[in-house]
C-alpha cells in the first residue's frame, strides 16, 4: 500500500511523454489480447495465481522500475564508451605533445 501511495504522489512529477505514451506497447495481435483479457478476468484456481492477484496494482510500478533499470544500464554503457573515447583522445594528445616537444629539441638546420 505504501508503494502504491508513493506511486500516486510521483504521478504528478511525470513528464508529459510518460503520462501519454504507454511504457510497453503490446506486440500481441488483437485476438491474443482478447484471450489475455479473458484469462485475466477469470478467477484463478491455483493458490499462487490467487496470491499474485493481490499484486496486480504493482504492475505499473514494475514497468517503471524495469524501464528505469534499462535506462540506467544504457547510461552506464554510454558512460563507459565515453570514458574509453576520452582515454584514447588523451593518449593521442600525449603523443602529439611528446612529438612537438621532441621536434623543438632537435635543431632544424645543422650548424655549418
């Protein structure tokens, strides 16, 4: 109940895109979606399925949680790629500066 209450409070902080667009568009055909709705509407016989019905309200929470985790992983990968690129550019800069320093030490015209 606490998580659901916090989710309702956070709803105000959502962006317009999050409010309007669904998180996971269904890849099921219309017929398959109807079958899913029919199955979900029927009362479950198994004890585990009955227990899970108590947590149906958390489905949106888990969608958001998973979306945030996926975005976090994508950002971690992007950060690692940028760190590698930065390291490579620093190495190139060091090589350039070492070459420039070396060329200043070597006289251009030998003394006659």
